[in-house]
């Protein structure tokens, strides 16, 4: 498989990057609101050619402590029964490599092995969180790609997400899928890590508060 840096791929986000406003910092660079550090951005600063609401086979769960948000981070596990709400952005392969590098706390600038991940379906480029690439399907001629941890939901202790993180995820679900606060809250409250520690009513209150901004 011959891959060029300007070939198009769909980057699929199931976490805070479902918010296009936040994701654009990974392309153009700059410091997202609430972040301690600025994103270096991609080599190519062109914004996504398109974006779509998508569903991934599998599920999302929360685990490991986020330095930015506090509480658990969102991870994708294709082995979880069901479907996960997500948002796909049409960007170049080079841009995907640079976005992945930033999520891995690496400096962008080196292209990943797209041929291997598309052929094998999965490629681990490091031991840490978001250092495992997953080919989750095709949309037209372009592959759908995401990244997650090398472990699954049964291999790590679930950790409850923070209110700020849930608010950001709810904003992404609203922007991508058009969900209102109640629908987003019900979905998020059912995910491992949040389930049993957050109720739909608590999350609805959280994301409709004046501080968080009303969703829908």
C-alpha cells in the first residue's frame, strides 16, 4: 500500500476532540481554554475538509488520571458490546500523524505507518495511552482511524471523569450528533467509569448550569 502525506483519512474522535472548536487547536496550534500548555499544531494548518457524526463498533470507558481535566480519560475499546458515539474529521495523513503525536505528548513532524495500521487493523507505536492506532472502517475511499490505549476496559481500573471533562464531551456530542443535554447525559452516565458515580440527572444539571453553558 503506497501512502502519501497528502492522502486523506478520517480522524475519529470519541473524546474532547468531538468539539471542533477544541480540535482545531491540534491543527492550527495555540492553547485551548483551560489547558496548561499550548498545542504546537500540525505542519499543515488547513482545517478539516469535512466532518461527520459517526458510530464506532465497541464502547468508551474512563480510566487513568488526566493531568488536564482531573479524573478519568476517555478510551475506546472495540471489544465492548454496543456502539460508541464519535465524530470524524477528514484531514490528510500527515495531519493525522501530527494530531496523534500531540495526543501522545510527542513533537509532531514524523509520519506514522498508515499502511501497517490499515492492513493489520491495529498498530501499537508505544506503551502509553493513545499510543495504539486502530483502523475502524472506511468512509468512501478514506480509512477511519482513531487511537486508544493498548489495554482494554477489563485490564485497568475504571476512574470517574471530572465534571469539566463531561461538560466538554457533552458539548462535542451536541455539536456532532445534535443531542440535547438529557440525551448526552444519559449516554455519558452509562459509560464504565462514570456509571455508578454520575447519574444522568447530575450530568444534565452539570451541563445546563450557567457556568457550563446550556446544551440544547
